[in-house]
């Protein structure tokens, strides 16, 4: 073979090999290479994510720390950001991943890649303790509802109103939207709203902390829902989502996830293992 032709062939093969390696590299490889993962959280969602002495703590943070043990040499940079813009920031590549409590809905799954569930997100009602007019989900009719702006709970209320209340000739009186749920709870205490619909794992600690002020109304309304974490819905992020799913499964099977639930909520939850169930529409 002509030496020049041989050299050209070697260069071509080397080029193809480098191209193949580059094609295989993805976000998880990039994170390992730079030694840092940047994760966005809204630390105003007790007891999942909250601030304590200036640091993010909670059920979600404990899960995150336990999973990231399997990324040795990678430092966590966790950003505390407003919920309303957190997914838009993910789309804009401002961070690698979102580890905050996101209700898994079909609309969100159409745009983002979700992990398997980290917690039950079934929605119940928080009311003032002595309000005897509210004893079931149907009692939302004629009431002022307080929710977080942009939340899936807001969508759940509107769907319940459309499918259950309106066929009965009923509707809620008004829906007031707040920046975060702490504002909604304060509005409930001060009688500016009558009801705060929220996931049971969020409400149980609130009632435990303020049994003189609040009461939990069950059963939950709507379909069974779950909280998960999210990544960009692209090939680059697939292995990162798989990494978190493997970590969650490991925590479930070892019993560690149940321990963390008992620690932060005072009860444990039955969650699907290794799968993402059909989401809320």
C-alpha cells in the first residue's frame, strides 16, 4: 500500500474513533470531568427542602447526599431558586438537574425527563382547625383556595372543580396564588383563604407543628400522584436520570428511603420501585 494512503487511512480511522468517543460523552461524563454537579432547588417546601442556618436541609437533601456518594470526586453546587422559574432555568442550561419536589404530571413529562418517584404527592386539604364547614374535598365549593402559583396543585384544584363540582352546579369562590406555600399557610391562618390544597407529606408536618391552628382533611382528592426530580428531555441527560433512578432504587431496597421518610414525615410511603407510573394528566 502507498505510504501516503496508509497514513491517510490511519488519520481517518483515528478521526472516526475520536468522533465516536465524543458522541458517547454526555452530561454525566461532563459532570465527572469537571468534578461538579449544579442542581437547582426551591428551599421553601418543608419538609422536603428548606433552609436551616443558611443551609439547605430536608428529605430531598438527604436523598441527594446519599445518591451522590456514588459520584466520588464530584462536588455538589446546590442553588436555591424561586419555583416559578426553576424549570425554565433548566431549559436554559443554567444547571444540570432539578432536585426539588415536582409533582409528576403528563404536561411536565412531555417537556422534561423525570426520575422515578421520591414521595407520594396525593393532594389533601389543609383548613383552620375549628372550621366545621370543611370536612371533605367537595366542601371546596364556595371557598377561597390558596395555592402556589404555577404548582400542579393549582391544576388539581381546577380539574376537580371542572369534573366534580361543576356537574353539581358548584364552583370554588376564588383561587388566590402565592409565591410559595409558606405564604399560603399564613393566609389561611389570617383567614384570607379558607383552604390550602397540598400534598399530604407536606401537610402532615404542618399540622403536627401547629395542631392548635390547622387540621388535615382527608381523603385526598384527584388521582394518585407522586413527586419526582427532573432533567432536560434529551439524549445528553439520559444517563444522568438513570444514575438517579439507580440511586433511588438502592435506597428503597436497603430500607434507607423509608428511614428518611420516618425521620422527616413521621410515617412511611408505598412507592413504585424502579418504575415511573402513569402520571396525572
